[in-house]
């Protein structure tokens, strides 16, 4: 055993190499490739050390990948490509770029030995790296630069790493989801979305749906334990909103995300299922919000012609309306001894809370198995326990499985939320004056504690139920369904208009009913009712007493819902936000 440990720690290759006119002493151990500059007096100077797990590739000769590929033949040279970390501006996370160093060897035999040993070490210590990926590109999302971003920045990196890709450029909403649900995915180790949060949601629904179909699990049963997904999801940010990427990587940068995919990083992620009675409505990883956030999204749909500016405009108008909504909230508390939404911690790469939660979420799992599928039937339904009830008038009710941070709100809705601890944070903002609510909203853009206000409370929970007060649901829900149905009809009657104009939003904000395979469009209960206005003007005789739910940027067709978190249900090609102080 001692001999084995010495062999692991021993240097595998060591020799003098040249970088330009400078001589270096290079060595390859089991885990690191290092090179130290040697001056003319044979003294050691600065050392550069790269983990073997972060080596992207090794090529013969002198080779360049970006901005364009050049290859120069040489019998003595080899080029090493690796992950290079950079800090730029006030970014929360760490930017990664492609590091490149050209080495010159004293002989061809030495060069061949270096290349062989480096590639062998790469295979030995990077078994989780993907070799074949299924890539979906949304060409209409964001600034419509999805194809350009992939072909100019991402594809050359995948080619360098020896990853083969099958690329699908989507032409309609939910095409990616349907592809994952129906096509043969044998041989693919991951699916990649080049787009925004809407495109990611499509892939996530497809991956979760396919996994449950293959496992024989009914997604419509709110008490069932869903089967964790083995197929990884990668995100290349190219949308108008990239909240999921920002909250799991710390930056919205295509190269950084591509490098995480190449080295095979794996980050488990909690997913919240939203049910209405015995029907699955949607899955969420970012935010499920009622009241203010629902009204802003609903109002913004009336001003699509304004482009992204419609969100700022709608937010201002809804804020001025100063509405409150009555409701009844019930929740199942999580274990307060594990973590708290007010403990001022951050979920970073290698998070202790998330790591320890795996044993709690999957106590009978076999670590050697790719899926934590052992004895799932023995686990609790996740809805057992004593429910806590809160009734009153609320400015907004929000649930989030992650911090939901973004460039505009660097700390997010809940700064101490964890990515994979099997809990969701419930944020209740009670009735208050406009100045108080403005203070709450403004604190999302600063480092001040947005929960340190008398009308705000936050709870770490496992499940949430929301009910309307008696006598309100019929009149308001009918009007709500009319409004949502009319949106469905606009999409279905004029699909070409979407492709030429706003297909980006049809893909990023597809209807919740389209998100589930085989689920039919609901009928209009009261087509003659007046459509609901979410902005109250001077002519309003009665402000609406029921809002809508904003679920990851989509309006839900139901108001009374059950939300339940499924711990570590999906896996991303990511590692969480790296601590910038140690980067």
C-alpha cells in the first residue's frame, strides 16, 4: 500500500523545456503539470502549475485555436491548452479562458514522451468528460447571436477537446423538449442549450420527462419521488436572461461555460414541481412568484412591441398600482439545524451543505451508481410533516430553489439559498406602503439584507401550498383563463409571426401547457368576460383581487397550486460559483 501511494505521488515525467527563449524545468505528477522558469544562473523563479483535470488538450507542433486555427509543423514542439482563470471588473464569479503555452523539447523522443504521458494522465483522471453531446441552438433568443456564439466561440473548443456534437437549430417552441422526449439519445452524455433560461427550461422538461417515462414514474402524482436524471445539461448563455447560468457559474460567459462542459464538471440542482390538483403544470429552478412578479410579467405581455424595455415599464406601472392580494399560504418547514435563509452563507463550489445533503436525500444510494435509484420507494413522499399556515394580504409570494442572482441583482432573491440541499426558500412580502416596498426592491441591487424589514419574512421549506380566499376564485380565475387562452390562440393562429418577430420569447416563455407532452389546451370557460387588467388606472372601479403566478418567466394557468422541491433532480455541467477570494 505504501509503495502504491509513493507511485501515485511520484513524478511521471521531468525534463527541461523551452518557452520562447526561456528555459523551464517541467514535471508531470499524478495530478499536476508544472513548469518553473530557470534563469541563467540556474536559479528557479516563477512556477506555473495546472491541474491535470483542467487540461483541455495537447497538440503536436505549434497550434492556435482562437481567433483562428493555425498549425505549424515541428518535430520538437507541442502545445498545451488548459483552463486559465481571470478576474475582470466586479463580476461575482471567475471568468475562465483558454490558456495556451507552446513548449519546445530537446528532441522528438522527449516531445513524444510528454504528449503520451499528458494524454494518458488526462484519460486516467478525467473519466467524467463527455465525448458526444447533443446541442440545441435557439437562433432567435437574446440578440439573435446563438449560432454565431456557438460556431465562433464554442465549437472550436469542443473540437479541440475531441468532443463530437450533433447540432439542432430549433425552429419552433418546445422543439428541443420534444426531441429529447421522442428521439433515440443512445451515446449522448449530455444535452447543451445555446440560448437563455427559456431554452434551458425546454431541455430540463425534456430530460426530466424522459427519465420519468423510462422509470415508469407518473409526473402528475405530487407525492411521488421522481427519478434523478443521469443525462447532464449544459448551458451556453446566449439569451436575454441567463439567470440559471449566472446562479450556477457566477458569470454569463460562453467560453467559461464551454470549458466547464469540456472538463466534465457536475453540479446537482434542486427542481421544484408545480401541481394543480393532480396535474403537473411545470417544473421550476429559478423563481415561482405571485403578486408583484406575476403582475409585471402579465402586464409586459401587453407591451411586447417595446422589446426588453417592456419589463422596466411594466415593473414601474405595477409598482405604482400598489396592489395587495389576499391568500392563504401553507408550508412544510425544512430542518433549521442544517441551514437557514438568514445565515449569511453563500452556496459556492464544493458547498458543504449541498454535499452533506446528498446523504440525507439519498440515504440508501450506491455511490458507484450513476443514478441514485436504489430503494426510491422506501423514501418519504416529501409531503409528510406538520404544515404551517399563514393567511393575510401579500405584495408578493415568492419561491426560489437558488439565489436567482443575475447581473442586475448580484445577490438575488435569496442570497443564502443553496443549489442542491433539497429545500426551497419561501419569501412573503406582506401589505405595506409604497416606500417600504420600494426599499425592499432596491435592496436586491445592493448588499443590504432585503429580509431585514418588518413586513418581510423568509422560510426554508420543503413544500408550499397556496389557496385563494373563499368566494374569489371563480370570478377571477375565469377572467384569467380567458387572458391566457387568448395568448395561446395568438401563438397558434399566427406561428409565422413568431418566427419572424418574437419567436425568441415563444421559446423562452412558452406556455406551461405546452411544456408537458400530451397535455391538451384548456377550454375557455367564459369567453365573454372582460380581459383582466393588471395596471389600475383612474378609470378602474375595482382593482383585481387575484394575481397570476410567474414561473420562470411563464404565466401559469392556475392560481391554487402545490409546489414541492425534488432534491438534486438534475445535473448541470457546472461546479457552482468559485470563491473569488481563492481564484
